[in-house]
């Protein structure tokens, strides 16, 4: 998916952006793994340990263990796919893309690798290339709402908002209430100038018991693009201090001044992905 940062960089403005992960020191795998002689068992065991590190927020350790899992059995694509996910979440889309490509050499029809490679291409602002990978994933898994979401994001980055919104709605027909799809639908409507519809979608998310600062700041962005400065400030202040709110309001004005919606989306993507 998330375009990042109306609040600090780790907070996503678009759900296509990928949340920053907590780093940590890589640890050596448990000794019991070193005694394993079967390379498949060793690779699987290392992958399980990597998943545990990932769940604990230790992305550096998880990446190390996934690399070890791949090295112990280079014929398995799964560790590379998981490595790509960790690198993408850690802010290394180029490294993630490399891992996904290696996985696809072994398993050309691996849907997770294809979708992940599309996500990586979006993260480095290559939506045209992303679409090719998503299309392949879609042909293999036409009922995966995550593929609809990825395709929608790529289309939004190309300024093809109507097509993007059809994709988000298609995904929602498969997974009603999906937060990522709803967030991106709302923001796509906002970028396309359909402000009332955008605000309605994003306000519903904010009113959800699962709403976070991420969702509130998305609503503030939509209100700002609609030139509803007072409302945008009111929502933004729910999570931000006065200085940050003023900064965001000024940025909303800059975005409003852009006449091309593609420029607006790319400006947000560039600033909030940290590039």
C-alpha cells in the first residue's frame, strides 16, 4: 500500500504507505537450529524464529534470520517473500524489490511476491511498473482485495482517479469495511476534487472505534484540500501541537494551489515517503 507524514514520518497519510518498523539488534538463531541437518527443516525453523522477531518489532533481527533461512535452502521462495515484506516495512523498498525478484525466479506465479513487488514499485514512485506486477497477481488471485488496493494506489499516482476508485470499490465488494481500501478511496476522492464524498468516507473511519491518529490526519488532509481550514485545524489538533497544525495548514494551501491532481498526489507521495 501506505505516502507518509502529516505528522512524523512514520505516520501514513495514505494507506498505501508502509509503516515504519522498530529496529533492533540481530541475534543469532537458537542453538537448536544449528544442529539441524535437514536443510528444509532448518530453513523452516529459521523462518519461524524470524516471524517471532518480526512480531516483537525486531525487524533487523527478522531480516537477518530470513536471509539465513534463504541461505540454508536457496530453493525456497518463502523466506525471500517474507524478507521483502520486512524490508518494505523497514523503509527499504529497493532491497524489498530485489528479494521479491529473486523469489519470482523460483516461483514465477507467487502471488505474494508479485503483489509485494508492485508495492515496492509504488514505494519508489514507479507506478507504471507496479501495475504490470499487480496485473499478474490479479490474474492469479482475482478475489484478493489487497491486489485491488495496490492497483488503485498505482492508478491514483498516475492521476487515474476514476479507475482507482472503481478498484477500491471492487476490493470493498470482496472485503467490506477494509480500512486500507476505505482510506485510499476517501483520499482518491479528495485528490479528484470530490470533497464531500471524500470527507464522508474518511469521517466514517474516524468515528470507528478502531480509529487512530492516522485516520484523523487523513480526514484533516481531506478537509484541508476542501479549503475547510477551521475544520481541518480542529481535527488536526486532536493529535498535533499548534506548530504542527499551522505547518500542515500551510501545506494544504500549497497542495490546493496545484492545478493538476497528479501533481498533488505526487507531491504528497514525495514529501511523506521521505524522498
